[in-house]
């Protein structure tokens, strides 16, 4: 029996200054990697939701990175695959991600099982 070892690289794109091309680079890099035969999971961690919108997903249509970071649910349930470029999947963002600091502070006080935000309702669920 052979055991396939799969590895993944993490590429983080950030810049404190606005309008410097973070979202554009993220989306185009993911699409280019997809065209090269790689599988790329694009995780939008910006409450401005530039990459999410760039890929045609309305911010607030889906639970995404806010729920991913404030729940115990597996990440697979937050992946949007429909209508994405070849090889690309997305975990979207929504503006409420700006509440992350206060949500995490509340979790630290109340414990990890306190309810936070919209319910997790299965793959690519609407909020
Ligand atoms: N290489 C480039 N050449 C010219 N224009 C670009 C380039 N990359 C991005 N832009 C343009 O610059 C603007 C800002 O890009 P983008 O939204 O990707 O920046 P951002 O850093 O994600 O901004 P924000 O901080 O608001 O999230 C957009 O209008 C985009 O089309
Ligand atoms: Mg952006």
C-alpha cells in the first residue's frame, strides 16, 4: 500500500497601506496557480472583502473567515467552489470580520463554546 504525502505552501499577502494591490495580487496569483495545475485555497482575511467581491461573491452571502476563526467548525464547510476559476476555492470574508477582535476577546472571557455570529449550516451556507 502506498501512502501519498501531500504538502501545501502558505502565501500571505498583506500591507497596512490601503489600495496597494493586495486583493488584486491575491486573486490573480490564485488564478495563475490554478491554471498551472495547482489547487489554491484563497482565504480572504480582510473585512473590506476585496478578493471575495473580485471573485463574484457578494460579501455577506456566506459565512466565511469570521466564523472560521470564532468557531470549532472544520474549515471545509466554509469553502465556496461554485463559479471559481479552475483550481481555485475561496473562503470568503464579510464586513463583520472587523468585529473579530471583540469576538475573540469575548471568547477568551466566556470560553470557546459560546455562540458567536451566524450559525454554521453546512457547505457554502448562506448566513
Ligand atoms: N499592478 C497593478 N497595476 C495597476 N493597477 C493596479 C495593479 N494592481 C492593482 N491595481 C489597481 O489598484 C487598485 C487597488 O487594488 P486592490 O483593491 O487590489 O488594493 P488593496 O490593497 O487590496 O486595497 P484595500 O486596502 O482597499 O483592500 C484597484 O483599482 C486595482 O485595479
Ligand atoms: Mg483589498
